[in-house]
């Protein structure tokens, strides 16, 4: 479940359905679906399918970060 967002524009996009200039129009649908996947996930394994998520545990600081791909250029990073 998503508890908080670092960026207010991303929270407004997901929670309040407010469009943002930061999100390319052709990416909105896919980004929303990926955010829903993260919100619905109970364990890490839930995000490993589909393989196109490219779920990975990130190394380095801060510890405990994970990411999934939205496309080749965009990824969502979360704890």
C-alpha cells in the first residue's frame, strides 16, 4: 500500500486524478496502472509479475529502495 509520496504532483495524479505537466500524456495510463500495482501489492513477489515491471531491489544508500519500470526512460522508486 502506498503511504506517502515524495512528489506532490505524483500524489495528486494518483489520488485526485489531476494531470501534471511532469507526466507525458502518452505515459499517463501506464503510470497509473503501475502505481495501482504498487498500491495493491502485499509482498515483493506481487510486483515481479508481469516481467515487464523489471522489479529490482536497489543497492546503495538509502537502503531498502526498490523500483519497477514504467518504460525505458521512466521508473518508479519506492520503499
